[in-house]
C-alpha cells in the first residue's frame, strides 16, 4: 500500500490543536515509525492523518539542505 505524502503545513491544517502552526510532527500526530532515508540526512515519519489514511512526512534538516551530509565530523 502506498502512503500519502504530506507536508508539515498540510498536517498542521488538519490539526485540532490551537497553536498547531508552532508545533512539530511529533506533537501533531501519533508517529507510528520513523527513520532516516538512504541519504543519511532526510528523516521519514509514518503516521495516520485525520481521515485514517496511512501517510508519510519527510523532513530534511535546514542546516543540511544545501550541502551533502558529512559524517566525518570530529567532536572535541
């Protein structure tokens, strides 16, 4: 079964919460599963929308949108 791809704005529009425009995916829906895409940067979230449809939301960090992922960063 193919999941419906939703944006954060679409998820917020379906929400009944008062300050939905300030909340993230975890506060708006019950996330069933999550993980990273093969690029190692983009995260995916599985959930059901208000209509009960199986959906997916993809999130790519703002910091990493314009450059490739670098996993060789030394932490001091």
